[in-house]
C-alpha cells in the first residue's frame, strides 16, 4: 500500500460484529447518548482530556466533523441497542498502524437490559474490543495496534489483558487543566494477533 490510500471501509452503517455485539458508525439518534455517556464523571475521569464535551459541538463532530476513516468513534450495540463506544485515531495505512481505544460502556443501559438478554461470556467490553481488534488486523490491514489507559483503570487493564495487548511503557501525561496522570501504553503486532486467533483467543 502506498501514499495515504485507505482500504475501502464503509463510512456508515455497521463495521464488525461478534455474536450479539455490533460496532458501527453512530446514528443521529445516538449522538445525544454518546455525549451524555462521555460527560459522566465516572467515564470522563479515564480520558486524558477529562473536560465535559459541549453537546452541540460534539453532535456536529459526530455527524460530519469526524475524519473518517482516519479516526472513528463507533457505537457498540448489544441486541440492537446502544450500550457504549469504541474506536480508533491516527490510522496510518502506509505505516499500517493505528491507535485504538475510546472505550466507554453505558452501565445504566446495560443494567436495564440485563433481565432481557444474556450477556456474552467475556462481557460486552471484551467482546466489542475483540471484534474491533480482529477488524483492525483484517479489514484495516494493520501490522500494529496501539492503545493506552490511565493508571488505576482496572476495567481497561482487564480488557487489554484479555484481548492480548502487551505493555510497552509507563509515562506521565498532562491533562488540559495541568494535572499530570500516569499512563500505561500497550501494543499488539500482527504476529501475536495471528497466534491469538489461531489459539481461539
């Protein structure tokens, strides 16, 4: 692959699925749900930029400001209902590399659905991340996927461990307000991904 040409990915609709979990581009009826989820203190504390999002500006970004497919904020849907987000940034098709994350789950919506549907064996977050991991290395032709999470986020640590990400280093980053936070950086290369898939992981 040469230049900045991207593999032909759909720029609307569903992108990938794993069992009852589907990841796809957000629809207008989900814009408000996405912003509200991202603005919850329990969610935004784990983002490097932990400032609340402006609803109108975020809706404009979701509807037309997102630089698809270089970056993506996808909706996670379980049994057809919105339950969270995941995505990537800085996808470089020439280097065959991208940074994945943006994972957030709407635990209120999940709790409301718990009595009506059976959750996947590994949980929603893990199954969604596995779907996105496999999509990255297959449809996006990645050689390497990178990610990071804020130190102390046990939820992110568990998800990354299960899907096979390997810790690379620990660094300190500065938030927009000036506070410093520890960050764990991880990656997964194509050879390890192929081995994980072969072993059914």
